[in-house]
C-alpha cells in the first residue's frame, strides 16, 4: 500500500491536519469571545440599560400621543356641550321673553311703547341741548372718554356691577339698623 491509499482510508495528511487545527482555533476563539462577552457584566449592563432606555422612550412617546388624543377628544366634547348648553339657554330665554310678551296685556305693551318713545325723544332733546351748550374742548374730551369706554367695556361693566352690589349691601344694612 502506498501513502495515498492510507490517506483515503482515514489517516489525515499534514495539510488536512493544519486545516483542522486552524478550524479548531477559529471555533475556540469564537467560543472564548462568547464566554468573555458573557463574563463582561459591565458591557451586559450597558446593553441592558440602552435597551431599557429605548423601551422607556417608546412608551413615553406612546403615552404622550395617547394623552394628546384624549385631550383633543375632551376639548371637543366640552365645546360640543358648551354649544348645546348655549343653544338651550338661548332657546329658554326666547321662550321666556315670548311668554312674558304673550302674558302682558296689550294696554301695558302700548303704554310701554309710548313711554319708550317719550324717553327716546327726551334723551334726544337732552343730547341736542347738551351739545349746544357744552364747550368744544369738553365735547372732545367726552368723545375720547366714550371711545375709551367702548373699547374697555368689560372693566366698566365689572366696576358698575361692583358699585351696584356695594350700594345694595349698604342699603340692606341701613334697613337692618
């Protein structure tokens, strides 16, 4: 028997042995790297921390999105309810006004209309008289004050309401004494 026949029978050649040793070294190196990675607690902790941070960021984004959606839905519902309530209030006020008008005798309505016309005429006469007798600089100041009052109605209404409340409280306390 020659060497070639023995090699085919199961005895490896030196080249085959070298290749086998090289493969074994590669496999051993990979195994050692895997064991080293498992033994590196610091690296594992960093990887775990990164994964947890990513999960937390994803959950926070989902929670923000859900909160925004719920906020929008609640706002929409509130607007709808406010609109419905406003409509109901307008309807009730209209019904109440119509009921008062229906129950008010015609004679009272006529007298009210006459009184309203008289008050308007008197006011117009007073306005004309005041315009004639008032000096121009005072008219200009009054005009500026009226313009400012129109521009700032809310504070004036609040101030008027406070004044009326004050006067009513003072009046009621005066009666109790």
